C-alpha cells in the first residue's frame, strides 16, 4: 500500500495528521498554484512568507528521508489549481490511498471533497469544529468569554485547581494603558532572507508585481528554527510589558511588545499549545506578570480558537450577511495610505511595509473607519485577507465580519466596536501629527471620526437603539438638538461623498 500525503501551504507542521505514519513508498505532495496565490492579490510579503516556508519545509522532509513531490510555480506542466495538480500527482504515483488534513478555508474543503482523499482532523488546534459545535449547541449567545473559560478548564492553562490563576478569568481591564512618551519599545528580531527566500522574492516580484505591499524589507521567519527564535524573543524581551501596552499605538512603532508570531502559528511553524505553554511558564517562573500571560493566552486559546469554531459553524452563509446594510465602496486610500487622517495613514503605511498591524490598529483604526463609513463588508474583508501576512479566511473573516463590521448582527460581538477620535487620541500619539483635532466635533478642523461616529448612530438607530450596550450613546444622541444632528449628517455625507 502506498499513500499520497497532501500538505498545504498553511500546514507546515511536522506533527500534521496527514504526515503521521509515513512509510517507504509514500509520497508527500506539496503544490505552489496560481489559483491560491492570486484569488485575492495577497501582499507580496505574505506570498514570500508562505512560498519560502513551503520550500524550506519540503527540504526538511527530504532530509528526513521522505519522498516529496513538490510542484513549483515554474514547472511548465503546473496547471495552476489544487484539484488538477492532485489529479496529475495521482497519475504519476498511482497511490492506493490519499490522505489530507482538513484545510483552514471552506472553499478549499469543497475542493478537497472531490480529491478522493481521507480527510483527517487538524490536531494543531485545541478545539475541533465538532467540539465547538457541541459547545455552541443550544446556546442563545456564542460569546467568546464563556468559550474561553471552558477552554481554560479543559486545557488547564493558568488554572489553580478548579479556579483561574489570580482569582479571575480575564485581566483585560489591566491591559488598556496608553504608552508614555518616555517608554521605548524593544528592537524586534527579524531574519535576513537566505538564498531560497531571495529566489522566491525574485519570482514574486516578477510574477506578482501588481500585488499590494512592499517586498522589502522582508524579515519574516521561514523555518521552524527561526520561528522558535522569534517566539523566544517575544517571551524574553516583550511579554513582560505586553499586557500593559497591548492596546497602545505609537507612530513609527508598529510592533511594540506584540508577539508578531501569528503568521507562524497560522502556517504551522509554531503550534498553539507550545506558545501558550511558554507564556504560562514565563508567568509561573516570575518572568512575566499574570495580566501579560493571560492577555496573550486569551488571544491564542480564546480568540483564535473561537473564531475558527465560529467560522466552521456558520459558513458559508455567515459571509453573506450584512446586518447594517453597508454598501459604500472601499476608498482608494486603503491601498495607497494617502489620507490626511494620520492614524489611517500610519496604520496603512505600516501594513504596506510589513504586512502586519496589531489587533487594535486593525479593529479601532482601519476597522472602526470601515464600520462608521458603512463600507461594503465584502470589499473590506477582501482587503484584510490580502494585506496581512497572518490572514487566512478562517481567522480573518469572523474577526472582520463580526468584530470590526458588526455585519453578522451580533453573532460574535455584543455591540458594534464604534469609537470617535477620542479613543484613538487616548491610545496613541497619532493625533498630535494630524491636521484634524480629536477635541473638535464639527467643522474643518474636526476629526472625521467624531462626526462619522454620531452619523453612524443616527443612520443605524432603528437597528441598534434597543441594544443594551448602546444605551448610553443613544441617550446622549437623544439630547442632541435637531440642528446639530442635521449638521452632523451633512458633514458626514460631504466627507464620505468626497472619498
């Protein structure tokens, strides 16, 4: 019996279920296909990260003595799609069995069902789609906090017997500090491209020159060895202050104390269990405070597992919802970064340079603007999917659709994450260099987030006023006189129409 073992570009983990039990005569199939590289115009650095990591992983498997059938972009016979390449591989190897690990995206699962493969569970996650569905069954609300607590109990992470470490489940209230001007973030560990990566970079520049983003400076880890070094750097140099400043934003410092390991988790160079274990160990050894370790573990054990479960539970209908009826086209500045709103210019500029922005930049700057402006969820979601190195649909779609845009009507979030310029001013230094002023509500100097916020509430009053968590802003809106409301609406419409 010979087995064809399929490994996708986000499955670069030696313990992957489809790689277990490899025997003599088995073949590992890995494919670089145009269909996946260009179904959205992925950031150039994202393409280099995935393709270089794939090539390095294939070499590691070969050094172990495994037979790897690796289809490169420049193979003249490459047909450009997963399905046709699997068929060609079957013709080449005549396997008696085909195995694959369940993919991360619904559309790929639909393809995979036609390959005649035995589809194995992806054991790299704490929760399987089936276990999440069992947890969700019968619940009126699918809130992440309750899922997270159950995951803590099941995993034993940050637990002291039956109780959470420190006597509480969530230290989020301790993790909202603005960054003082005299606190300097640590330099971050980046990795110089080797010959394999340079070859991929040249290929990406030649074939995908019209894709979003800067190709250089490229500093992502493309091997497990380097990804582990990046993890060690985060735990050692960054985790102790990560909690305090995880919501802060600073001009010219896109990484701050964030882990910047989500791309490695999402392509398989690191696993969720090992990174959570390292964070817990740092707390138990006294190296990092509990609020930092808990805040990080909540992102991985809580949010990451939760959004994956929600994705598989609700797809494909989930992507079609548009609860607020948002239809406006994505503005050009999301691609160029050319806008007088400094917060947006900074975040989009860093995204172009690094294929990265941290979660508050994504949620409360680019996401908040998209929500307030009523941008079409499909266009916003495509943007998020292609611009970030860590973006795969299973994790990008729920975070954007549900958390940032409230397009699911509250399946994921209990309220829209809408905010005025005051929030961005409080959590960043962006406003000091902006032509608009966060303390001015209307007029030429007013921060657009201010009148867009109130216009958003006015436009969506019938849909949102009954939400208990929106009671306070709607009480304030009720006190606003008609003339002021009319001016808010007029200035918001003028601004949005000018986009």
